[in-house]
């Protein structure tokens, strides 16, 4: 299992794209895996023949653990070396097979199907402890996690077990994850099971609303200059780069400039500490063909010019829709934007991506009559306008900062230079 990012320690095997006996080219995708950040394909590091699969679909495998045996040309030339590779990989296979046997007699604990129904991610170690201690998944879902993105660690579950044995656990927590009013199902209703990504999104959105008291400020911006400029240069950009010039890179450029003016919007909360981030890494919400949402990150967005941002936005959006993003490209964001205008919405109240403290929703651009001041008096003219909706964490961002920040973004958009080149 290859290393797929600094924070990624394990991955779940979704499906094998090759079967034993298949010939594999170097860099050809062999299997699909899922981490707690993204689904991705794993390419082969060598050309050869897939001899044996050591980890089956659905298994959680640690980074660096063997998952398959590939026979290369050098193996054929040195057959005496092949048994060594097989011998080294066999213990991993026997370990995987032994794990279910170890807990087969734990009838009251959680089983694999229960974990599939859960919206939380659990490591194999935590799963084993839950099985051995007869902790149902419904109960495990109530255990607070201190790991990355709220994941339950070994320390968390052992501490919970101590409380459980002493009778200090809170009984209502066992049912806190259930809806207050059960859904009614009638004849003809269609029941759709959430996929893994949708369950992850649901969990993170609920967690964000629970963690952060959300406040939203709204500003209307006149973006007429931006619309006229884009209409003037978009064909030239298409010829030069082979891709479209959208409004998104222009908005991200304005956001990056405003963050430099108000660096206390580029922070994270760690208990009673505020972490002021040095880098400006802007997350960009992208709607997937499945209907799910993913937020890849443009790192050091303030270091790009407009052409560089445009190419980056197009590349990331395209690879996100094709499920080609790397796990690290979904981590490390310090501020996020969401273009609700692409759905025809004029404004919205976006939910913050934890552990960030703010997110900006970009509304649809509409033609509106507006009053303009001229040297000879006020006139009414047709202008292109849009709403900016800024949601922020009221624990650490007050209304003055949240409001001034989004106003500054609007100022940069309204002051856009019609004569600049790209």
C-alpha cells in the first residue's frame, strides 16, 4: 500500500481492477482504494504479471503493508528469489485471515456489516477492541474522538471502556445519533442507501454545525468590469490554454488578497488556542457527477497570478470530477469558497469546513438596474451584480471582522482593472 499523503496512515481497498494472471504495465492502475479524504486509483510501480492478491475488497490496510505479489522480468530471470518474496508476503495474508477467527465467537459485539452502516471511520485496531469488548457500533458512534478529524483512537476507546466499567458513561448518548422523529415509509417510496462519501459528508456537516456557531454576512458586489473583461479575453485564453476562463479564479484572487488584509480570518481553533496560519490555502468546492461534493485545495493561492490560478482551477476541477485527485490535495485548506451561483442561486449560507473558521458562497451574476454617481448627477444603468455570503465561526470571528472581510473581497472585485492582460 503506497503512501498517499502525510496524514494518510491506512486505506480501504474498494475494488481490484486486475485479477491474478493479468499482465500489468508500469503506472497502470491496479486497484481502487478509499481513505478518509478521497477515493483514488493505485498504479503499479513495476511491469509484470499479477501473481497473487493479498488483501481483499473491503479490507483496511496500513501504508507500507503488502497487498499483492507481482512477478517481473527480473523474477523470471532469477527464479530462486521468487519464493523469498512469497514467503515475506504470506504472513500478512495469514494475519488478515486470522483476524475474523479471533473474534468469531463475540456474538454481542459489532460485526463488519454494522461498521459498513456507520457514518464514522474506524481503524482496524479500534474495531477489534469494540468486538472484543462487545461494544455495538451504535454505542461506538457516541464515543468522542481526539484523532485526526474526530476519529476515535486507541486511547479514546480505552478511556471510554474505563468509564463504561465504572458506570460513568452518559446513557442518553447511546441514542443521540438517532433522529428525534423517525422517517415514515409509505408504499411506493424509494429507499436509497447513502454511499460512503455521502455518509462522510453528512457526518462532517453535522459536526461543523455542532462545533461552530455559524453567522453569515451578505454583501452585494458590482462585477460589471469583471464580466466585460472576461468576455474580451476568454476566446484568446481558450486558444492559448485549451480550456475555459471562468469567474472562479478571479474570485479566488480577490479572496487571497483580502486574507492578506485580514489575516485573522485565516486561522484555526485548537481548544483554547488560535492557530494563525502562515500559508493561504483556498479550498474550492466542486460538485461531482454523483451529486456529492468535494473540496480540493489550492495551496499558496496568493502566490499565483491570474493565469496560474485559472489553470490550477481548471486542472483541479477536472481531476476532481474524474476521481483523479491525490489525498494531499484535499487536506491543508485554510479558507474555502463555494460557487452556489453555478446552480442559479443568488446567495446561500454555507457550512464551514472544519477546522477552518470561514467560508464564502459566491452567488449568481445577474443584470440589475443600479444608481450610478456621475459628475453631472445620478443615473440609472444596467450593471452586473452578485451576492457574496460569508459564513464564519462566531467563537473567534466577530461580526466586525467577518463583515469587513467580505466587504473587502467585494471591493477588490469592483476595482478590477478592465485593461489588465492575462
